[in-house]
């Protein structure tokens, strides 16, 4: 028998009872389609011995679905009002832990408590309807931290960027990092009506399986790629110089790996980015 999931009316009633409404600044769009919510949970392939991270749990509809599998759930909620609701509804469940904080301690660093939990778990997964504002840095930080599988909804534009290849309009640092850290699968498109309040854009359900090709150089590589891509309208050589790479290193590295210095950063494939980084670092 399928579990009863929170309907739009029930979510509205929960919020109304607490005297609150969705907060745009936190990207609060609650999933109200029970069938799609079950698809999100199923995409995570959750086992009872998994540690499952949920960022932005809202009123706990997906959280309850995950907890029913017997897994351990760490929910991270920045909104104090929603955190109080979650604590009242789920706080007595032994496999539920609430971190009332921002999932990100900085632009490219995870909350310390969350990071510690992930690193101490034999197998960690993310299953979530991600707040749109933090999705891009969060996905990469979770992969670097060692999360094995990520199943989440996100705006379709971010899903495209995760899957983009060199030369695509959507190609950028997120594409490069995702390619070298994981295999990305876009499972389906979700209409705005699947959420309340309905966003103005379509969303995608994405599954990412970690396939780390960077190892312990992931953070340094990420900084390098972001720095050079911040000058993406310039030629690659000029972008590297603007990003702070010394001229002798730049010229030697481009020559060593036989890359045309006049191409733009978005024309360089992920493996070539890694080759460039390794050559610069070795010089």
C-alpha cells in the first residue's frame, strides 16, 4: 500500500497553523505531486543502511517517505519556522537528525556538521528538492565531499549545465566539474504545477552517480576552472593571465598540451581542462 503524502491543501494548512507562508528568499517551492515525489525518492535507490541527506526538507513530505525506508536521514533546513515544524513532526524518530543551518558555510564549502556526517558514513546519498539558489555550488561540494549518489529536482537550466559539453551555450565550470566527478542523468522534466507556489520555469529530476576522476586535487582544480571561466569572453591565454596564472606558466602549459591560446574557455573539454591544470601545477 502506498503511503499518503502531503497534499497542497495539507501543506498550506501546516504553514497556516504555524502562521507562515512560503519564503521566496529561501527558494521555497513545495512539491505537491505525490507521484513525482515518489519518483524522487525512488531515484535515490535508498537502502536501510544509507545515510540520506535532504537539503530544504520543507514540511517533511519527502522526509517522511525517506524515513519509511529505515535509512538515517539528515535534514538541513535554514528556515527557523520550518525547522520548528520538522522538529515537532519528526523529532521523535530515532533515524531523523535536523541541522538547522545553511547547508553552505561559504560559496564553496559545506556546513561543518553536514560535512562531518557525510565523511563518517559508509555510504551517503542526497535525495532532495533542492532550493534553486544554492543548487549549483551545493551539488559539486557534495560530490567533492564523497556523496555517492545524488537524486534531486532542480531548475531545468541547471540540469542542462550539469550535462553540457564543450561549445554548448550552457557549458561552464559546473559542466566541467560534474563531468570529472560523476555520471549525470536527466531523468525527466517536471512542470511548474508539480510545485506550490508554482515556479515560472520547468524543473528536472536529475540523478548523479559519483565517478571521481579528480581525487584530492578537486578543490584546487575547481578554483582554477572557476577563476579562468570568470573571463570566459576572453581568449584562453588572456583568461589564464587575468585569473592570476603567471605568463611563463601559461605559455608553457598551453604549448605543452598543444592547445590553441586563442580559443575561448568554453571550447576546452573537461579532460583537457584537467590536463591544463596538471601542467600548470607541475610547472
